[in-house]
């Protein structure tokens, strides 16, 4: 018989060994899949993962794609540490983009240094309020925050579609479902002369540093960790589970909303029916790849962002579907979860004791 037993002792380096093993298995499996469709694995991986970074434009695009992944990944890492499973960051991102974009359109044509902060604040509040819904339902009625936050994602996407087809549609846009282009005062400055990389990346690094400070130096971080590890221990220490739920979901919603408004004002430049290629869901992979350490979210976010560039490059140079991005990310998540299981549990063969 096969038994799975909890390990009595886990060292910190076991987690990072597991990450390395997961990455290695992902590359090996991707190579096997490429060989199965008649492509040479080594040269193909080099063309899709290394070549896109050989130019300033490629680096700028990598930063643009990594910005929302790092931003949301930090928020999710904090929430997951507390055992609060916010799976609706995608919806909070969409609401942040919608609310921030609406503020930008309300002040369209107005120049002023205060416009951009107001737009960013509007996006953060939009995400925060969307995150408050599952928090209230969890604390008041003990609903499942996974299901509530996830279902609210599709409500947010439909609400965005309604707004860009109706009240926020460009009156001079020939009836296309999109808003007018945002005014210069409501767009984020670029970091490079080419590509879409913008100063939102600096905000993302700042969030990672703040998240690390919360975990290492602030009592709230310790409270989150204790609550996530043992609910009984947190009650014994006098920590409120409801307060932890509220704090993590509000922080996650606000930060995800900030990522959404940054995506609209930095990369897209207007409101359209689809403002995110599932960044909110992909950030879950980023958080687990970083082993829920906020500072480690930075390299994890850059690596996963590279998978988006690789998918685009694979479609152009290897003539394989763009869905290869999802295949790579799915493999990575599968192996991360598998190696995480082996870190915390050991498999034993034999008779029951």
C-alpha cells in the first residue's frame, strides 16, 4: 500500500530545491513536447526564451508584462500566507482598470499633476471595494472566499464590457466598443524610448519591498503567518480571524486594482473589453513560484512574464499556437504543486502501522 505522511522536519532550503526541480521538469517536459511535434528542442527553446531579450524593445516588453504579475503576486503571497485564498484578483484588476479609467475619462483634456494620482487612487479603490465583497460574505456568513472571489471576476468582466459598449464608449469611435484614448496627463511615463515598459514597474518593486517589510518587520505579517499555519494558535494568541480576512482581501483588492489601472494607463491607453490576458490568475503561479516570499516575487514575475514573450515568439518563429504559453504555465504550476507536496509530505510504501 502507498501512504502519504507529513514530514517531521522541513528545512528552508527544501522549498527552493523544489522550485529548481519544478523549473527543470517544466523545461524537460516542454522539450519533449517540442520534439514530439518535430522541432529541435534546444534551438527552439533558445529562439523563444533567449532571443526576445536580445534587444531593448524585448526587455521593455518583458517589464511591461511583469509589472502586473509582480504587483498582484505580492498581494496574493500575503493573503495565501494567512490562509485566505483570494482567487479573484483578475476581477479586482478589471475593476481597478475600469474605475481608474473612468476617473481618467472624467478629467479628460485637463492638465495637472493631480490627475494621475487621482486616477491611481480611483483604480485602487475600485479593486478594494471589489475585494471587500468576498471579505464581508466570508466574515458575516462564512462563505467560501475562493468561489465568491472567482465568480465576481466574471461579473467584473461583464461590467467592463457593458461600460465600454455604453456610457464610456468613444463618441467619435465609429461605434467600436472602446473608450477614447486617455489624455497625456492620465498616462504613465515610459522607461525606454521603445516598447511599453513604464514606471509602473518601479511601483511593483516598491510593493515587493513593502510586502517583505510587512512579513519581516510588522506585527501584521506575523499575525498573518500564525493564522495561516494554525487557526487554533491564532485564537490562543488573541488574533481575530475576521480581521485577518478583511485585511488580506482589502489589501489584495487594492493592490490588484492598482495593477489594473496601471495596465490601462501604462500599456493600453484606453478602456477596451479585454484589459488583461489573465494576469490575475497567472499571478497565482508567480506567488507559488516565489514560495509566498514577497521579494522573491520579482524574479518569479519576470520569469513568468518571459513565458508570455516566449508564447508570442513561438507563434511567430516556430508556427505553433499561442496557447503554448498556457501549456508552459500549466506545466510549471503542476510541477510546483507536486514538488511542494513532496516537500511537506513523504511517500511510504508498506503496510499500515
